[in-house]
């Protein structure tokens, strides 16, 4: 699909009167040349005339350092990554995305794409390149008759839940409501309902995507099926998705969800139960063990976060193995609105906390892994220390590894460990070193990693190996749709 991208004087006048019209219009005559970096790290100068021309072709905002909104737009959830893009494009339409991508391609700019800003490896922002921030591309449309939802590329998963659930319909998207649908889906997309309905990519029916040549293409099982295959798990390698179309599933609004918490001393018992039960649990039960030690020296806890989406009269039977662990210190499991369940892990003030994550997939939880998890866990009064799992299997595992670019259908769980510290106050080096020491004992039990939870120091060879048997097919797609590697800030496949 190809759409015209033009601006004439009447459109310019209409756009200038709209709220949120690009900041450059207010001071177009004072725009100076801007120093920037190419994708290869070379210094270039973006001329004032070229910047003003891009602003004139965009209905959305184009921000430079010093503009109102620039500092807010450049930030991502993890403040450890404090980068300053040369330009921030905030498109208001697919045509705006085409204009921004065309400008970046013309100048060979380093490009980052931001939706929810959750990238643990900091790749949803960049230093002295172009940040394409999809903040203004947020909209969800639901057709209950066809059980389809169309989601604009910058939307957050909570918006999808809020729009679809009143119709008694859902699609599985993540576990934190302010996660960006774009990044989540392109990497695979786990969620509380994935064991029942599959991953986000398994429910994706089409996308509209601006590829590196600036073309807006529709990709589905029948339109550009090769691109559709690669976008489902191939990270952001092939372009900027401006719209997702998902299938929806009927589901009652109430689920049985919440947390049971036990003292840290019971961690081995909890993990042993999980090792036995997780592979055999019904598809409509999702269980995540969490071991947490808060900063300040308060006692650590081991918890089980659950979401049961099946018939409520079967809930206690599904939860029986958890109940056999004994009386917990805290039990919040109850019938609740699914939309509220999706918000329980939301973070309200993440930018005061820096974090570091290491993670990988596991296919089973043997006794030696349980021992390494329990004995290697190191609480520290100066940081939040977390170990947690994301339950896989079920419907996720009943799809072939080569059916989509996501190659880890074998996984029982995604296992992650995280350190969090006071940003701007604490030196993070000791906290990062502690997590790396801990992970060195756990990594031998893993097989690959989730690209959405990719560590910041991952290497190109690590990424190549992680795509498994799908790697060469992804390389061929990269050569076809992004031969210059314009989109490289992702789990990058080099052309």
C-alpha cells in the first residue's frame, strides 16, 4: 500500500491551527544547523533548511533540544539511559512516519523508535540521532461483530483492554498496562492470557508498516507474507508499525487473580511446587513466582502472582497446588476485573529508579536450578533485588518454532533477575555486578532469551544465535526491506 505524502498551503494553514502542531512552526526562522550522528557513528550536520522542510511536511511535532516537551519526549522508563536525540519526531499520522523515515534514510541517521519506552536495553532512545516517538499515534477501534481490533502503533496495551473488554472480548497483551503494544508485539508478546490464547503475535492478523524505503505496506498472511512472518518476533528490524490488527476472543470480564506471599525462607518450597505444577497447569492458569528483597533492609518475600481466566467454579481446583503450600503471610487472590488485574504491576514513578535486567528462557526447573536460585539470591539494603518468572507453555508451545520469527516455543518460563537503585543517588556499578554474578549461576540452565527483555550488553553473535533456525530467513528479509540497517536499535539482524 502506498499513500501520498504532501503539504500544500491550505493544509499548512489548517494544521497550524491544530493543537499540538509541531513546535518548529513557532520559530521556523531561528532554527540553526544541528550536529547529529549516523547509524555508523559518523558526525554529520543537519542543515536548517532540511529541518524546516521536514517540519513543514509533518502534521505532528518535530522537537529540538530546548523546545518545550523535548526533555519529556526523550526519556524512557529506565532513567539509566539519559540520551539526547538530535531530533524527536512525534508523528500524528502514518504520512508523518513516512516523512520522518525518509528524512532519516536520506541523512543515514541513527534511528530509535519509541512506543511505551520500556526497553530494558535502552534502545527506545538514542544519542544525537532521530527518535521517532509514537506518543501521538494512540487509538483503538473494536469491531465486536468480526472480533477484530485495530490498534494505532503508539498505543498502550491498557487502551486495548479498556476498549475490548466492555464487549466481552480480549486479546493477550502483556502484564503492565502502560507497555507499548508495538515493542511488545514485535518481540513476541507474552501476557496473562498467552497460555490460553497464544502470544500477541499469534493473534496478529495484519500490520501497516513503514519500511526503510519510506513505503507504507500492509502485511498479512496474503499481503507481503514474508514481512508479516518476520514482524512476528523479529523485533523492530523491518520498520515502524503504524497499525496492528488483532483477533479478539470471548471472555468473561472477571478473572480470579492476585498474589500469595510467603517468607523468603519458604522460597525453595514455592519454587519446587512451581517446577512440578507449571508444565501441567491448565491453559487458563498463569503463575509467576517472584522473589523480592526491598531496599532498606526490610525482610524479603517469595510470592506467587496468579491469573485464572477459566470458569470461576473451577478456580479452586486450579489453585489447589498453591493452597497446599500452607497459610501465606498475605493472600489477595480474588475475583476481579481483568482490566484491573492488568494494572497491578503498573509503575507510577519509574524515573526515580534505575534498573538492570538479565533474563533467559528455561524449559524445566531441576533441583540444581532451584538451589542456584535460592542460595545465590543476595538481598542488599541499597537496592531492590528481584527474581521473577513469566509463565509460558500452553497455547504458546503448540505453534512451530518456524511458524513465526519467534523461535522459543519450547519455553516453560522466561526467568529474569533485576536490580533497582535510586537514580542519581546511588552508584549502580555494584548492583549491576551483583546481578551479573547471580546470573552467571543461572544462565547455564537457560536456552535463549526474550528479545523484549534483552540485556544491555548483549552481542551481535548472541542475537544471531537467539533467532535459532529462523536467523538466515531474517537476514534475507533484512536485505530486502532494510538493506542499509536503518532500523538497528533493536534485537538487530545485520543485513
